[in-house]
C-alpha cells in the first residue's frame, strides 16, 4: 500500500441538459484498495465511475492515472489508458451469442493490432490464459458455451474474467450485483474481492446495499448530490451518517 | 350529438359515391384514350390463343446458349449481391444513429439510400448500359446499387437495435472502433444480417432474369430473341428455365438460412 493509483482533482460533470451530476470531486485511491461507493439514487455514482474512463466526458477537472491526465488524453492515448481500466456493468454487457471464452479474450483487444483484433486472431497463449482466468472464477466448464446460456451470476463472473484479462491497474464496477439474487451477489462479490487481492488492482464498486458495502469495503465513499459526503472505513459509517446520506431533506436539485 | 353523427355518416356516404363515380369515369376515359375498345380486346384474345398454340410443345433449340445465359444471370445476381452487401454494410455503420460519428452523415447516407431505392433496377440497368455498354457489367452494377438502396436501410435498422452496452464494454477495454464493430456489433446482429443478405440474393436472382431484356446480360435476352422471331415454343422453354432458376434459388437460400441459423446457434465453437 501507499502507491497512489488514481488522483482526482476538482472533477465536474454537467450534462448537456443542464443537470449538474458531479461537483468538484477530489479524491485519491491507493494501489489494491477495494472502495465501495454508496449514495441515494441520482447522486452521481454512475456518472463518477463513467467519468474516470471517459465513457462519460467530464466537464472539467483532472484525473491522474499512470502519470497521465485521462481528461486530456487524445484518442490513441485514451485507448492505452482504458486497457488498464476494467469495467463491470450491471447488465454484464457480454456479446451474447459468442462463446464465453471469446468474451474473456475481448479483454485483450486493447493490446492488439487493428486487423488481428478485428478478426479475432487470438494466439494459443492468449486462449490458454483466458481459459486459466475462467477457471479462477469457477467457470472452466462453461468456457465453450454461448454467453447467454449462462445464469446472471455466471455471466457477471465472465465479465469479471474479461476485466482481469486486461491486466488492469483499476477496475470500475457499476452496480455489479443489482440484477442478481442474494446468493449469486455474494459469489460475485467474493470473486471480485479475491481478484482484487490476488491481482493487486484498485477497485471502485458502486453498490446500493449498505450491508454489502460494510462487509466488503476497505474504504467507503458516500456520494450525495454530486459531492463526496462521506469518506472512511466501514466502522466510521454509523447509522446516523447513513441516514443523513440517504435523507432527502437538502436535495433541492432533485425531482 | 346523434344528429351530427348521422350527418357525418351521410356526408361520408356521399363522398364515397362521388369517388366511385369519378374512378369509373377515369377508367372509361383511359380505355378510350388508350384505344382499348371491346373489339380489340376480343381480337387480342384470338391472337393470344395463337401465341399459346405456338408455345406447345416447348423446344430447346440452342441448349448451350440458354443454359449459358441462365448461369450468367445467376452470376450477375451473386456478384451484384456481394458488392451490394459489402458496400451496404460499411455505409450502414455510418448511417446507424447509435454508431454514426455525426448525425449529418447518418442523415445524408439514409437519404442517399432512400433515393437509390426509389429508382427501379431496370432504370439503373439502362443508365449503366449507357455508361459502360451492353453485357453483364451494367447488370451487376444495377443490382449492386439497387441492393444498396434496400440493404443500407435494413442493416442500419438492425444495427440500431443492438445492445449498446456491448459497445461500451469493448470500448472501455481499450478496443478500437474496428474491433468493436467486428467483435461486438457484427456477432450481435449476425442473424439479421444473414437473413437480409440471403433475402436480397433471392430478389436479385429474380431481377437478373429480367435485366437481360434491356441488354444487361443473362437469360432475359434469350426470351426477347425468341419472342422477336415469333418462336413461342422457344420462349416458353426459356420461361421454364427462368422459373426453375428462381425456384431453386428460393429453395437454396431457404436452406442456407436454416444452416446459418443452426451454425450461429452453435456459435463459433
Ligand atoms: N445522460 C444523461 N443526461 C442527463 N442527465 C443525466 C444523464 N445521466 C444521468 N443524469 C443525471 O445525473 C444525475 C446523476 O446520475 P447518476 O446516474 O450518476 O446517478 P446514480 O448515483 O448512479 O444513481 P442510481 O443509484 O440510480 O444509479 C441524475 O440527476 C441523473 O438524472
Ligand atoms: Mg447508477
């Protein structure tokens, strides 16, 4: 620990329709930290994660990652930065009709030339590596099944495998368990946490469930109305803080 | 309330009668103007009987020519379809609202396709005959461009329906635009792509039989030749060959569609 992986300064995001989603967010994350972000609906959690890899363009601010400012990166540089950032989505976002292992191989596209990647010419080593990662998330049996033949929890584990295959420094997971039942949720969170420990990458996870946050997080960040409202350990997150975080009182902007 | 409703119905009735009368008047007027009078119709029935009589039994005088022409028709259809499919897909990527780099470009390509679609294949064939001369080349070009008119539209619609989450997932992994399209987008719309392409091949085989009539290569020309020499028996034979050609094209494309479906179902194992 100790090495800073992401350093965010005064990040702002205003959507074209005028919605102010992020207000001057500044924070640092260290190598290997498992950070859970909580907050009421519409607080800006998704916008925050999506601004980090610029799926959503920040309005202003600085995001330092691997010595570069992501906000200012050109097209090519952004691709290089993005391959070091894995992303996991609520809806899994796998290519449904392709085999599981091919979906995992997609994690390598950021490292491949245009033609090789386009035609899916992955070499033997890459295929073996992908199969190895699938084994680690307990899916070696499903490697050659179509992705949409898997259960939701299994599909999310494929998505985790795809992200691991990027050899990332950072993983962003936007409500990875929101569409799963409690059992699969636990399995997915366990694998994610385990991968974070083994690979040493930093993880940001948006969650709705405060109990899960307390259980898994090294550090919890509470976002409210586009601002960081709380930043601390699970023990610091008292019931009063939780209530204030989720209370609607001062939300003049909402609705 | 009720009264006004009744009045409305009355009014509608009157208007419908008026339309019917006008349509009938126009029909009579057209018959007279085009000189289609009853005695001519009766005469033409005589003539038709004569033509039909001349058709039987159908004969094949120059089998090599006819079958050669049939094969040429099929080649024209296949080449026109392949060119059309490739160009259409590239254009469709820039026309689909969710993938296009700019709204203006998307609109421009869709309008272009709409215009191309509005011009019939035969007209394109005539235009290309003027441009490149007689033979199969104008036929291929005409079918290719006519296919583009339709395929850009249906491909773009299929592209607009794909799950954008897949695009985001691959982009966020650092994939290039080409990677995203080849690895994410195409597999997601493959069955629609194959179905439309085969459907278009089917349509093009029908068209390619007709294109020869204006001199754009293929079997249509054999039909014109036979008719001009009043060899109705030969004309019937050529027609039967065309029928066979179109039927087998339909059977084959149906078969390929089924195979493609089961193949993609098993995925690229
Ligand atoms: N594409 C968009 N255009 C305009 N406004 C948007 C867009 N996406 C999100 N917003 C707004 O930005 C604010 C933050 O949204 P965001 O999705 O980041 O919240 P969230 O914390 O992830 O909420 P949830 O818990 O419901 O997922 C909300 O007010 C939302 O309505
Ligand atoms: Mg969200």
